């Protein structure tokens, strides 16, 4: 499902269940040795998605551990992202330089108080407009998911924290895309300063998914998957 909103240079694998064949490398298993069963199952299936995505990329599966801030430590020459929520796990990887950010959320309104913590005033106004013009869609949840994807794409490039309110999201309800405008100084990449990100979103099967792939020099047009 997630690959529908990713460019062709990105390999992905997702699942709606915790398959019994999902296993961890010993080094990965050590990371969740003391974790609760729910967390261990999430982690195991997410790493299973990672291993399968790496295979699709032509990279032999290997332990994917965590960095100093809990981020995935990808094999040399690989960038990627992992997401999981109730009933869904996914991973996306690429051998192109850059960064990837993917996020999955259960479809439905955000819990009380969350929107106020993550959105700026112009985003709240945008959500009111979208709700009036396109009712029946969880626009607040899509906004939240987009901000999660922004952070996951930002961190490998900047290696520093980005607050929810440090980026403004502009959602396109027709094209299923979004633009993220950074309100802080972005990192330099491929010789230029990153000032924002472009991503895609989709909703279906009880989920909201968002994805960002920074895998081409600024100004280049990324390849996209052919329509089914």
C-alpha cells in the first residue's frame, strides 16, 4: 500500500498482520529483549518489512540496529524509513542519496489536544476549509502524519531535532500531495539549502499514509511508478 505513494527508486514492503515467519537477527532481538510483547511484535514485524524491502533493493538483509536517538541505523549506501501503527507495518528503502520519511496512522480524528500541540494557526484555518469543502476525510490526521514524515526525512539530513510547529504543511486534496515549508534553517544537501519537502498522502483501508522521498538533486523530477 505504501509503495503507491513512493517513487520508483524506492523499494517498500508492508503488511497488515504479524506474519509467523518474521524473525529478527540476534543483534536486533537484543534491542527488544526486555520489551513488552506488543512492542516486541511491532518491532519484529517492522524489521521483517525492512529485511524484505532490502531484498527488493538488491541488498542482502542484515541487522538494522538503532542510532543514538533511536533512529534506524541503515546499511552503508542505504537510506530508509519505518512506520507502524495498529494493524499495519511498513518499511521503505533506497540506494539513492538523500532521505525517506513514511508514516502510517489509523484513520479518524486526532485525540483531543493533539492538533493544538502540532499545528500552527494557518494550518488550523486550512483544516477548517478542507473539512467544509471535502467532508468525510480526517484532514487533521493527514496533517499529523505528514509532519511525522517530514521529521523522518529531515533528521538524516540535519541530524537535529525538528519541532512539529517548525514546518507548515499545505495539503492538496485533489492530487493527494502536500508541501512542507520549513520555518527554521534547513540543512544543506546536494549543494543547496533545504527549505522544505514535497510528499504524497493517501487514505484507505482504515489508514492514513504519508511519504516523502528526497532521492534526487533539487530541481530534478523523480521517477514515479506507472499507474496500475
